[in-house]
């Protein structure tokens, strides 16, 4: 019986050892990324990891380098490795199309590229409106902007998952065991793949981040309020004007201000990103809409670390443990950030 494991993960350095462990027990690996011209050369060692990472302009360079090193080892052990992400592949082609002088009116409306163009146009417009609203408009208007962007983002995720499930279904049947990498926001991918796969195929899922949380002796998940809102729209696109939407959008405004954005260079065995995200999720979980309204007015123009301090002091009364974690985390991540330039040379 062919077996497919979908690994729902985060692009964080500390996830690489667990992901590699799951990949190691499968014959074929399907990565959540568009094909690149230098990928096979990187796997074979014809170009260095640093050279390859530079060609990608990766948002998470340390994760990318660690993951590529793991993939090299897996390739040398006989694993078949494929890059499969048709949405992003079409998006890159779209960028090239416009760079070569193409215009939206020139796009063939019967192509996947046109569908990607429409999804990106709608989502980008909603994101720009969110940024503009966050800068100067009222709290309520900003919450509405969060909801609009989350709804368009959900539409984009649905298209991405549908395209990827279709392409994967034609590939995984060739192998007795396959591992499919997927971001945690792509949970519907499993349902779509089950629909398209033959009954004889077993499709299961793993959440490496949850394994880490359990190993840390903690409870919870790594879906922040904004992710929860987007997932709500992914699974229930018809939902509208509910209190839960407003609450999650309001909490997302606070969460976004206090969570660490940079890729941390701290020891990955202490799971710096995951612990930081858990703390921020716990800090926002108990906030009401009015709590968020009050806090947003105070942290709107603050940087991440100052916003953490303000929120930490605010939640100290109701959740002293979480407040203290936020406070201590603030200083810890300031120290880590101060080491970035020095440590980057050794990555």
C-alpha cells in the first residue's frame, strides 16, 4: 500500500532536524517550493550552499541553508527529491512576464498564470489597504482591514492547495512512500489529496512543531490569531460578521506587533522561534476586543521590543507568568539580535 506523509511545518531553523527525520523514512520527497535551475547542482555539490541560498533571496536564509544541507545528505542516501509548488512557479513566471514588458491585458485568461495574477492582485490590494489603514485610521477600521486581507489570503491559499494537490496526485503514485512538505496554513491540502488519491493509498499527516511543544512539556499550538482567522475563512468562506472574526482580527493586531520577525541565530536546540511564538499566542489569547483596542493605541507606533514590554506589563495582572515570559523574552531576543551580524558570518 503506497503511503504519503504530509509534514505541516514552519520555515524555522529548529524545524530542520525533525523534518529531516521524517523525510529519512520515505523514498520520495516533495518540497513546497517552485523548481529552480540550480537546485540539482546544489544537491550534487557542484555549487556551495551559500551560493545556492544567495540565488534564492530567501526570507529565511539560515533555515534554507540548514534544510539544503539536510537535503544533500538525503539525496546521497538515495532519496528522490522534487520541487512542487505550481502556484509559486506561475507567480515567478508572472514576474518575468511583467519584467519583459508584458501587461495585464496581454495575459491569456485561460491559463493558470492568469488565475494567479487575479489572486495576487486582490490579495496585494487588501494588504496595501491594511498597511495604509494601520498607519493612521481608527482601530475599528484597522480590524476591518485585517479581516479583508485574511479573507483574500484564504482565497489565495485555497487556489495554491488545489493546484498543488492536483500536481502531487500525478507524482506520488510512482513511489511506495512519499513525504510532502507543507506549511501549517495548508492543512486543507490533506483533504484535497485524499479526494484525488486512489483508495489503496494511505495519506497521513505529521506536525513536527507539535512534537516540539510536547517535548517542552507545554500545551497549545502555533497558530496565531491571524492564522486562525485565515483558516476560518479557508474552511468557511461564507462566514461573515461574526464576533469571532472581530476578536481574532483584533488579537492579530497585537500579536503582529509583539512577535519576533527576524530569523534568530540562537541555539536551535532551545527552539527560540517556537518558544517566542508560543509566548505571544498565550499573551493574546485572553485579550478581549476592548483590551486590544486599548493596547493598540499604545503600541501602534512602537517597535517590536517596546511593544512586548507594554503588553507584558498589561497582562501581568491577569497572567503574571505569561507577562514575565514576555518581559524576559524581550531582553533575550534583544541580546540575540545584537549578535546577528557576528553570527551571520559563521552560518
